[in-house]
C-alpha cells in the first residue's frame, strides 16, 4: 500500500530510510546532518508538494520504503521533476 507522508505517523521511518539512502549512496551518513534538520526539510517539502512524499507500507501497515518527488529548477530556471 502507498500512502501520503504523515509527519505524525512516519517521521521515524522517513529519517531511517533517508539515512540508509545516504549510506548506500555515499558509504556513510556523515553528510546526512541531524534528524531535526531532515525532518524540518521533509515537512517543508511535503507541505509544498503533498502528493510527492509517499510511504510504502507492507500488509501489516509497517513502513518499508518511501518515495520523494518534487519540482526543482535547473541553471536556466526551467522547472523539472525529480
């Protein structure tokens, strides 16, 4: 099942998933920063793009993954999705 990110329900899982993504991408979580900074960023972005931050749940409704999608601008100012 896929649900919209809810900071009340999914904050711990979202932080753990993002930290793991840093380890997988960069070899460690040194650049991850603090949990508070990540949650502030995530909450701000989820408010901007409410349909872009999703949590994947297993059959017992336990979070098992997340999807982040939002709009960025390139050097010329053109908008594109990530």
